[in-house]
């Protein structure tokens, strides 16, 4: 049975394989549009728009995310366990103690954000802080500390930039096509027409593929944070028990937001009910299923 160290290494490899595939797809889409319109200027415009908007989002990530979720600073007097657990986990992880915030919401959840270790924030809902034992809270905070240590905010920003880049390219292509922009549709006879059709289909489907890769990276980082967090606490049962409570809570958060859903330890839109289309829900989910995460933690208990 693989150990948690093996699981962590595997998740890192899979993440970088996804990133590599993402880059290959972005290059292919950019090349297809440049080939179709014989104009590299389209690429330059898309790069400027995608990188510019997402750079600002990354640089101001903590303020933006906290504002969008109506979070407030957590005081040591009101949330003593939260403070002491965060301080202990920061020492164990070799990180500065992050700023702590809370969201007044009965739904149990938590997230970490910030552009680097010195500007990190860990935020939890009042619902989570009220229902977790200290061992469970240590598991949750260690999970969030692992996101900070693994630079997941930076990695997910890169993924969002790439997905945004592909979406912008596709939008430019579709608008130019709609307004009658020139292309290679009539070049080289049937072969040229076939290549043009393939290019059009590929460009139209590219944003969907980009989004699916972005979501897959998000799910991989959740598995990685689970494994890394347990390596900090040395107690898989704590995080597994916390995840069990998170999965058992059905109601969504009051201010659930698609833009920040991937940051949370659990889907803020609530537990998904099983259905015939469960595989589609998994494909478009920001988080892996809770039972799978618990199984990965407890199944590797002996190797921890």
C-alpha cells in the first residue's frame, strides 16, 4: 500500500502533467487562430488581456476573496482554539502565522488565500469552528497551511490565466468570424477547407477543455493538501473525521460564489446528491468526492 509520501509525490506529478497538457493546448489554440487569420496580433492581445486581469486578481487575492465572502478578522479572545491551532501548525510547517478571519455562516467550511507565505490568510466559518473537535480543527488548519506551503494560490492563478487566455482567444475568433473576418477557408482546395473546419471546431471546444483541466488541477491540489496536512499533524483520523462532518452537512453557504469555490476545503454549494449523471458532476466539480478523500487518508494510515 502506498504511503502518504508516495500519495503526495503522485499528486505533484499528476498536477504538473495537467499543467503541461494545458500549455500544449494553449499553444495549439493560439497557433490555430494565428494560422486561420494569418495574424499573430490576436495572440498578443489575448495574452495582455488574460495576464493583466488575472495578475491583479492574484496580487489582491486576499482582499478580493475576503470581501466577496464577507469575512471579518478573528480575534484571539473570541476564537482562542482557532488561534492556538493556527500558531502550532505554522510552527510545524515552518511558516509565518497567517492572518485569521471568520465568516459568520453555519455551514462548515474553510479556505486559505494570499499571494505568498508572508501575505497568507486562513479563514473558517463559524459553523466549522463550532462543530470541530481540536483534533479535527488541527486537520483542517493543517490542510489550509499545506495550500499555502505548496503555493497553490499561485498555481491555480496560472491555471485560471491559461483558461482565461483560451476563452478570450475563442471569443475573439468567434466575433471576428461573425463579422466576416478573413481566413483560410478557401485555400488549398478541400484539404484547406478540412483544416479550417477542424481549426474552428477545436477553437470552439477549447474553452470547455481548458475549464475541465482547470477543475482537474483544483481536485489534484485538494488531494495533495489532504496528504500534506496529515504529514503535519501525523494524525489522519483528525482530518478524515473533519471531512466526514463536512460531507454530512447538506446546506450550501449563504454567500457561495463560483469564482471562489475552488479555494474552500469543501464545495460551498453543499453536498451533491447521487444520480445517473454523477460522473458528469465529478468532471465539473472543483473538489474530489469526500468519501474518496477519506479513503485516501485512512487507506494510507499505515504509511503515515
